[in-house]
């Protein structure tokens, strides 16, 4: 008998029929003797619907007053799906109880809409498990030290599930979703993407941070920090599939490199359409410029991803970086009003129609020439590279958004990701 955490995403919880199916699957696991904690997302479309209502009433405003209410609002999506799942489990003859984040409590900091989990009190959940109940804990939300409801950022239920699994020292955290595992790239973009039976924690972390939305990045960080065994698998198989078979299905995130069976140089391709590029033109090339520009950006609580400073000509240079697309207007505005005048730079220009495409693989550590092969493939497709960044196990490029699918497909083929590794 083991303590297992299941997480079900929005599509998996998308209708009462699907919730009934989830309940039957969870009941099967509980009847097999496991202690079950289940973390559901809101029903698909619900978070967008709720946030859309807020936007109808008033556009997003900086500051806590508005974002506090967004969290108050969005958290209801998971509260509803959790209660529905508990009801469905009771209908299956199981004892079940659901808790909102604040009831557990799952404590977070007070960064509304992107809060971080600080601690989880497992006393209440453990007591229910000891009484034979299936415990449902809402995904995506927590409570700050003032009692305000917070949410963890889009896709945050993955993080809730892994954090609960870590806090409770669960034997495994199983992330049930609408695909049957982690693929070499998004199977909705490349039809011959291949499912990986295992993926190393480091690769999964890079894939998630480079934009593969199958797992929220913080969930992978949590799994790494607390060594939570983590598996991604399908909620769309028959609920009564053999439990041993189910337990081995999907993709396992592994922590030991030698556990890795599939040794490809490049394991996956990620892409991200959520960024925008900003360039400060004609900056005097002298010490302290990067600190001045990026310091102001950081002070405004805006995260920067890629950075490029060009060679200077006549003592002036251009300085470019990327930010989240949602923060583009705010960043440009801030730079124009606060930084440009004191910097003596010429202008701030930008482009929101960019995307970032990344190749990821542990094998890149021991192989040279992988990045240049990537650049060659893109040039053969006539795709211009605007920015490049590399780390030990990934290479990313920023390109025009309209070439994203072409780039991903060409790279997937060029690195033989459609073929099983030899
Ligand atoms: P959920 O609602 O279950 O959390 P998400 O939509 O957040 O599901 O994540 C699953 C989706 O992630 C898949 O439907 C797929 O389109 C996308 N995805 C992106 N990259 C990958 C990848 N490398 N492997 C599998 N799925 C991926
Ligand atoms: N419901 C939230 C969202 O749509 C959290 C999640 O699904 O993981 O982002
Ligand atoms: Mg998700």
C-alpha cells in the first residue's frame, strides 16, 4: 500500500462524464489498497472564462487590488471541480472529501497570480487518509499569511500536485493529461512526434522552461528538489485498464542519468510564443549600461529572458532582450519614460511577433556541433535567427513567429526525433 497523488488536468475534468471517469479510475486505485490524494484542475475553459469576465469589466491593472480579485475569482474553478470529483467518488461508494487550498492550508507568498508555495500542512489530509477517505485538494491555489487566496500561475495545478506529493512523501505523483506522456515535441504540432518512456529531470526542466506546457516549470523544480517520482500519463485510457499496466505507462521523469534508456543527442524540441523582443537603440557604450536598463526592468518586477548587446560603433550600441509578451507594453512604456532620458539612448523599439525554439538534450554535453547543425537547418529553410542563447544541454533561437511550425518540424526531422533511438 502506498500514498499516491493523482493530478487531473482541465480536459480530463472537462465534463461530468469525464469527472465520473476520473472518479472510477481513482476508486480503482483506492480499492487496490493505495492512499489517494487527488489534485484536479478547473474544468477545461473555466479559468479562461472567469478571467475573461474580469477583463470585460475592467482591463488588467498593475497593483495588488485587481490581481487579488483575479485570484479570488480564478480559484473558484478548482473549488468547483474538486467538489464535483468528491461527489462523483461518493457516488462510486468511496468516502471522499475536498479541500480548497486555504483549508489544507497550502501556504504561499503574496505574489497574486504567480504565487509560490512556501509550505503545506498535511495534518488534515493525513487524518482523512487514515480514516480511509480519498482526499481531493484543489490545484492552482493557496493562501498567503494574511488569509488572502492566491493562485500559482497558469498551469499551476501541476505544481500543487507535486508539492502535495513532496510534502506527504508520496510514492509517486501521477500527472494525468490529454496526451499519453511527454513527447519529443508537442504532438499537436508535429504529427510524428514520439513519446519518451523516460526523460531525465534536467531535460524535462529545460523543456518546461523553454515552453513545453505539458508540465508547469515549477512542478519540475519541486520534483527535482524533493526527488518526487513523477509520471505523465493519459486520462483517456479506459478507466478499468489493468492497474499494473497503467502504473508503468506514460513517461517517467528520472533523476539518475544512467537510468536513461534512450540516449539521443537531442531529446526534444520546445517552443514558446509567449515572449516579445525589446531593443534600446543608440545606447552610449560605457560601463553600467546593462545594469541601468535591466536594473530598471527588474525593479518593475519584470522577468527578462534572453539578452544581447551588440558591438558598438561610434561609441553607441544596441541592447536587446526578451520579456513575457503580457509585459511588453508595460516594459516599453517604463523604458521610454524612466530610462531613455537619463540613459541618453535614441529610441526603444520592439517586436511581439517572435517565438523561441529550443533543442534540448543531455547528449549535447558530449557532442560538439549540435548548435551549428541547428543553425544550418534553419538557414536551409530560409529562417532568419534574431537571437541565440545556449546552455550545457540546450540551444535556443528567437525567430519570426510565422516560421515557428516550419522550424520545429524541420529540426524534429533533422535530429531524427521521429526515429526510435538506436
Ligand atoms: P492539462 O490540462 O492536463 O494540464 P496541458 O494542456 O496543460 O494539459 O498540457 C498538455 C498539453 O501539452 C498537450 O495537449 C500538448 O499539446 C502539450 N505539449 C507541449 N509540448 C509537449 C510535449 N513535449 N509532450 C507532450 N505534450 C506536449
Ligand atoms: N486552471 C488553471 C489554468 O487553467 C491551472 C491548471 O489548469 O493547471 O491555468
Ligand atoms: Mg497543464
